[in-house]
């Protein structure tokens, strides 16, 4: 079990490192990975994500690493992958700050709407244990308390305990400065994203952590920034 989950964490770490590199080049990592996989049966590079969540994938690599350290060996690859995956929420927090500075918006007063609180959206779960959304809220709350949230299956009282105000999708987008999609719940694909974007405060910013709405036409909307990994 430890080997299985650590192996998965390492492969996700490679994808997420590609995403961090792509941001420096101005590339879309989802498109790059799709191109790398296409026509090459040996490849099955997974898509990047806003971090690797879930109680198993977050703890098992540490057990794997520490068990080796107890025998005098320090695993390098597994340690690096875990570090990369844990850093993804910091990358998102930096993106928020950069957007705020670029547009002259006061960071502490932004309305930030977070979509997806469970550690994964597909297959569906209501489990927020070791969710990267919880980590992101911890980072954001250090500079902004105006955080709103929605998840289609996580109970409202659980979201409220995180210091986040519950709201539905429609009202969450309305007058939001920033919207962040943190998991890939299937229902999000049904959102009429163009209509929702039009209700956001201008200028506005959508960070689509799973590239669910990756469409070049989104990049042409005035006073709006679309970003993914």
C-alpha cells in the first residue's frame, strides 16, 4: 500500500512540476501533457492538479520515507514529489497576490469564491480530510477573510467550520473578484461559465485548477483573466 500510493504521488509530482515549469514559459501544462501522451502508448502522464489531497496519498509517502530513514536511507525522489505536491497551494496563493497587485486591488478586500472542498471531485466524495482546499484556505486567510465557498456534496456546516461563508454557485460568482475551482466534480462541467463570468466584478480572475473550461475564447473576454496550471 505504501509503495502503491508513493508511486502515484511521485507521478503526480512530475505532472505538477511540469505545471510549475509551464507557468514560467506561459504554457498550458494540460495541453503539453496531452501532446506528450498522444500516439505514445508507453506514456500515461497524469494531469496536474492544485495539489494531491486525501488522507492516504498525503500520509503514506511520509510513512514510506520515514521507514527508509529509520534504516539509514533517505529517499530522494519520494521526498521531492511530496514537497512539490504540497507546494501547489502556495503557487495558487501567489497567483492571487500577483493578480491583485497587477490590477491595483486591495488584497484584503477581494471577494474570493472557492468551488470544490472535497479532496477529489471524481469519483464524488464529501471527504475533506487532507483536502488541498483546506490548505489553500489556510494560506488565503492570512491576507483575506472575505472567503466564500461551495461544494455540491460537502455539508454546509463543515464548510462553515473552516471560516468560509456558504453560498450557491450563482451568488458566489456574483461580484466576486476571484473564483477558484479546486476539484473536478462532474457537475461543474454543466456550469454556464460565460454567464457566471459576466456577473463577476470587473476586472475579474478565474483560476481553473483542473482545466475544466479550457477554451481560448475565455482568454478574449474583456477585463477578465482565465488561468489554469
